[in-house]
C-alpha cells in the first residue's frame, strides 16, 4: 500500500499554498495585529487645542479623528463642551451628540462648512 494512504500521509502531502493565498493570509494577520497609538508633538497638540476651542467658541465645524486598534474613526461636527478634568468633549454631529475621549484624538482638521442650527 502506498505511504500516502497510511496514517496522516494524505493530508501531509497536500500542504501546498498558492502565492495569492499566502499574500491574503499575511495581509489578514497584519490586520489582526493591534496598532499602537501615534504620539503627538507639542505643536500638533497646540493646533488641535486651538481648533477645538475655536469650534466651541465660534461654532466652526471640525473633523475629529479618533484612534482605534484596527482603523481610525472620524466624526464631523461642532464642539459643544470641553471637560478638561475628565478629558472628554461633546461633539454635535448630524446624528446627534457624541461624547469623545480626548486621549484618543489623533487629529483635528477644520471641516470647511458652517453648521446650521
């Protein structure tokens, strides 16, 4: 009897992987690995703080990017409240109010539009 048909030989002889499957597997493993949060320099933090304050005082719309392990999350709206001791802010979006943790913010950019109330 053939050696391939004995014990686990049939499965041992069929361990071939196509290059496109290998690439897909590697990409999948990279997506499963958690990302690390980028560190912000002082100038970027000051600019983000200025944009958040202008949004609260002047009503400017901003786009806030939050860090997430797998993919960044962006929200666009107007800052209603900054709670510095609790490190949170309340953002008025088109879908309603959102409370965001300030330590997860990785970027703030002006949205370029005014929000009608």
